[in-house]
C-alpha cells in the first residue's frame, strides 16, 4: 500500500520561503509521477507542480511558475517543493500525490483526478 507523508508546512510572511517534503514508504518513487497539489478553503484542489519519473521533466501552474521548484531524490524516496516569494494567495493545504508514470507528458497528468495515492496534507499559511 502506497504511503505518502508531507511535512514542512507552517506560517510564513509574504515574500518568505518554505520547503515541503513528501516521503514515500512501502513503494519506491522511481517509477511514479509525483505532483504537489493545493486546496484553499472554498476552492477546488489544483495542481501546482508535477515531475515525471521517466525523464525528470517538470510542469508548473502559471500561478507558481518562477517561484516554486519541484525536485525528487530517488535515493531518499522523497520529493520536495521549494516555495519562494510566497504570497497570501498561496495559503492552502498542500498535498503530494503519486501515480505510476503514464505514457504522456507531465503537463497532461498534472490534474488531481489522475492521481490515485495521496498524502494527508500540510497547511501553508502566508500572512503578516
């Protein structure tokens, strides 16, 4: 059974940075696409960043492009989301998710309904 555990959330001032971690257990990430999604109160869950297992290609939503960086360390079975220049509108619960790498582009798969395994989420609050 796939298990994902997020950590690293918290309260940060606008313009600050956080690094989220997603540790996988009971399976290896090597053959999985990984995504970071977020859900703010009253809004639908949305994809922010995804990374392919096959070639390491990445996709970023326009709202986070240039500020967020997704990376993976297969040796540690962990995926990271580096978030810089945070804005109040980045406030949300952040989830990581995994799905066996499909034969398509990482941009195509970076939607919540295409991922089957989810972590419990970590709260990120950007406020002064």
